[in-house]
C-alpha cells in the first residue's frame, strides 16, 4: 500500500515537472517571438536615421570644377553636385543647411558608403551594371559622355588619333580607365588619385591627353584656356546618386525629389548655372 502511494506521488511530480518545463518553453518561445518583433520594429531605415539625426551626409568631389570644387577664397565646396545635395537636404529635412559634405574620390566613394561614413554619393558617378551589384542608384540625374582633353595645337583630335605610344591620363577607380583601354588598347594609361592631379600632370607634360567625362573636362577648360576638349564623346555616362544596398525608402525619397526638381524648373536652373546651357531633353 505504501509502495503504491509513493508511486502515485512520483508520477504526479513527473507530470507537474513536465508541465512546468513546457510552460517555460512556451514562455521562452513567446519572449523570443516578442524580441524578434521588437527588433524588427526598432530596425529603422537609413532615411529614418537621417531624419532622427537631423543631418544628411553626402560624399562629393572636392577637385572637380563645375561639379564639386573647394573654393580657396571662402573654403566652401561649390558645384552642380553640391547644389543637388542641398536640394535633397531641403527635401528630406526641410533645410538645405542641414547638410554635411565629405570629400570622396572615384576610388574611395563606395567604401565610404559601405562603411556608413556617408549617406549618399553625389559625385559624377556613372551608373554601370557592375556598380549596381555594389550600390543602389537613383534615376539618372546627369547625362555625360567620355571625351578627351588636350593642349591646344595637339595632333590628337579624336579617339582615333590615340595609338601605341600615346600617354593617356585618367583617374583611378573611374569608368574612364576601362573605356580607354577598350577603345585604345595600345595606349599607355597613367592613373592618378584625382582630377586635379591628372590635370596637373597633363600641364607638366607627363601625358599627351587626359580622358574622363566631357562635363568634367569642360571644368578643366574653364580653369585653363590653353586646353580644349576634342572629338565627339565616345561613350554614354549617365550619372546616378548612389545609396547603400537595400535602402529603398531613401532611394524613393531621392527619386521623388529629382522628379520634383524637374517639374518645378529647379533642376534646369542649377544645370544652366553650372554647365552654361540648358539640359538636353
């Protein structure tokens, strides 16, 4: 009789223990589920983060006249891309002064975006299929084409004049390097960190021709009338604003503002101010 009693008590304790363990398991599952939902809700988009901090951080060139060039007279960075960045800050944050500009080069801009040092790249960046694997792009905001800059009086008048022995200057990390190698495979290509270094090298006689997008070359012409852009553009270089992969809300916000600028005429005004002519349709 006593043995049966102890057996009943033991069985009851086992059943109660199983119930307690099951309850704990359910509680953990519920807590885990709640935690996941909480993290999902707490995970803000980059657009939300920008609005929360009250500042848009944009990577621009500091060495590219007409698009992004630091003015030594006032220490301000000025140009077409800078004005586009200001318009985006005004659209997203309601104030164009809520903007921080950081210097980028063709080589550093994507790593800086990946490292969260900047929110956007507005820096004469051509949209390519290869780059689309690394970043998301806005709609095209500027249409350019690669061309050639030479000293006035040069025998080089077009891409067809570049042959074996011709020294072509270009910038590291730009599509211009790949394009010129494809179009003139026998030429010697010398790469520099930025456009001002490349232009200085051309003026110093270290090369015969400098190649990049015609819009950038026009800025160099404006710096020194002894140089000219020759020949027709031999590529299409559509510029896009680069955004970190997966930040669809920010991409949408940028595209919305670009469309609004086109509709209001603000884009045309910025374009004419820096490029000196109306944008092509």
